[in-house]
C-alpha cells in the first residue's frame, strides 16, 4: 500500500470514528425529541428500545399542557435573569480582567488566583448561607435575587484576562502617549479587540444562569417568578407526575441555548483558541 493510500485509509477511518462518536451524543437528544412529541398513551407503555427511538405517532399534548401550566412565563423569567446576568456579568468580569492586566503586581496575581479558584468552589456551598442575607436585604423573590449572585464568574474573568493579554502592548502604550486613560483604553482598545472572548464569556454566564436550579429553588417562593428548571421539577410530586409535559419542557430548555450556540460557535472557537496565548 502506498503512502497516499495509507493516508486516505487513515482519513476514512477517522471520519467513520467521528461519525460514530457523533451518533453516540445524538442518540440521547433524539430520544428526548421523540419523547417530547410522542403520544401520551405511548410515553411509558412500552419498554422496547425501538419504540423509544421511533415513535408510532406524534402529539403536541405535552407542549399544550406546558403552555396551560404557565411554563412560558417561567421561560421568560429565566431569559430575563440570563440576559441580566450576561450584561452585568460582562461588565464586572471585563473590568476585573482589565484590572488584572493593567496593574501587574504580586498582589494582583494573588487576587487573580483567588478569583479563578472561586470558580472551582461549588455555588451550592454558598447558596444556603446567602438565603437569609438576601431575605434581610429584601432582595428575595425577584430578578435581582437571581442575577446578583451570578455576576462574579471566575471562568469569565479568566477568559477575558487571557484575551486582554493578547492585545499588543505597543497599542496600549501608543494610546497612553496620546493621553488616553485607563477607561478610554479599556473601552476603545481592549473591548473591540476581544469580541470573541466577550461572546464566549457571555455564553458562559448565560449557561451558568440558565442551568441553575438550587439557588432559584431556595430564593424564589412566588410561583409567578419561578425559573424554567424549577418549573420542570414541579411536574413530579408525591401523588402525581406529568411525564409528558416534563419531556416537552426539557426540550424547550435544551433548544434555547443550543440555538445561541449555533449562532455564536465561530466566536466561541476563536475565543478558546486565544484564551491560552499568554
């Protein structure tokens, strides 16, 4: 076998392996889609693998039940909380990242390590002590209660700091010679050159808020302000369960960030490729 033939065979093998690996990840997604659109009478009536992957009939009963139960309102609350988290979190994270780049001292390096290490600390360890604090401040049962704890994200700060480090120092020094202060350099130089990192950090903030469950469950007691994830959990109780409606609601919960990822994937790839330059 010639070298060209071996190269083609290797490429073909890698392609087949990639397709098979993709199918492994797509099977659970397809199962969720089928379960969401399956007729309620078929949802739990068969244990056959083929019946769970190839539906006999389609129905929108689960989606109609979700709408009647007020799930769209819960999705709206989650979207509002996620949007507020992205806007506020990007402001906080970008300013913190610029501070770590502009002020390079031993203390700033220690603080940066602490900020990044905070991302490794599960938020669940802080959520229970934070509940009485928010209650005393009158911030429970509203969007501020959902947004404020999510503004500080160590991974977003790390991502933006690495992007800011890739900005040529010559450009910053040139603006400094022109009389530009820190705020002007931050706004007119670092942010425009770090758009992929901003989009990537925005997705990090969005997903962290969108997927949160324990904190909204603890801090929100008004049924009109519950998030989508909490609304899904309410389908299952000690006396009854709404499995078909839960499947439909989970599908909506998955589709929204997937659509955002579809439109921002190029920027995310560019962000990940530059986050470790320095």
